[in-house]
C-alpha cells in the first residue's frame, strides 16, 4: 500500500474557507436561469388555439425555444476564469 492520499474530487474543500466547492459557478446558474426564462417565453409564444398558423407560432416561437435550449447547454459547459 502506498501513502497516497485519496481525495474525492467532487467534495474538494476550498483551501481558504474550508467550505465545499460548488460544481458550477454563479455565472452558470445565472445563465441556466436565463435559459429557463427564455424557454418559458418561447413556449408561451407557441401556446394558444387561435390562429395556429401565425408567423409567431410557426417561426418565432421555435427559434426562441431553440435559443433557450442552446443557452442551457452553454450554461452547463461554460467554465469561468480560473485564478
């Protein structure tokens, strides 16, 4: 057996504060919240039963929804500046 210290990378402690590090940073959660808001707006534009062939429901709403999903993916993969 070796004397290597086995550490759990998920439960790393912050060296200064001895607090557990978060998996995502603050900017990731802000981007995720923005993507959820954009998705809600996109699906709200798409809803309704009157005038189902309007340009808003056929073109604009799906583009808004796809932008919301794209921002959600970016919010997961975004890595902030490291010191």
